[in-house]
């Protein structure tokens, strides 16, 4: 599987190997302050998937590879620039702050279900999303935790899981 979703890959089973402890200390301090701890841990798992050198930051070269290989996007560097904005390196805290300020983070269950139906074209899973109250805050879990889709939502088709995960990651990356 690929990355971000391949992201569904690592989940919380990944263990970071930061070059120094400052990024981990920053994460732990943030974890103690946020209410949405599962969401932050999912963002950390996504960050680890993109942080090829495991130094605690995502550099433009690392996201460029992700955008080309995993999102199958070749072209100008607009996506990379959108992802990085003005920062050369992105920490978990940076990614979290950007995520919670995004429109997608604040999606209701209905908006998330509309995304599932009309953008991903998997309307058969709408009842699963509704019954489990999957709103925008849960999309990082869909992208980072394989058991969230299969065990929590009952989505077992590997192609459908990959499609949801990849689209969830792409949605996060662009916001």
C-alpha cells in the first residue's frame, strides 16, 4: 500500500525516532492540552508516514515524493506549496494547528457523508458513517488507523478502505 494511506498503514503502532527529543516533547505537551487526543495521535501517525527521515519534521522534499507517488500527481509544485505554506519544515504541532483551523475539521456528520457519497462515490457506507457519528474530526483516523475503517465502521473491502483513506489524506493535505 502506499503512504498516507497508506496511511492506514502505521496507525499508532509506529514509534517515532526523532533526531532530538524537542519535537516529541512538543507533541507530548500539546497532547496534554487538546481534547481530541485520538485526532492528534492520528495526525502524528500521518506526520510519521510523511517524515521519511524521521527527524520530527516534514521537509518539502518529503512531501514532494508523497504528492507524486501516493497522490499520483505530476505537475507544477502548487500542491507542495499549499502543504508547506511558508514553512520549510512542518512538525506534528504545525500540522495539528493547520488541521484544526481547516474547514474539513469542522464538517458535520452530514457534510462528511456527502463527501463520502459524492466525492468518493461510496454511498453504501453512509449508514456506517452516520451510525458512528463520523464527522470531519474523524478523517485523520480514516487515513491513519486501519482498524477504524474495518472494525469500527465495518468497511472490509480493501479497495474501498484505500480509496477512503487516500481521499481523507488528500482532503487533509489541501486544507
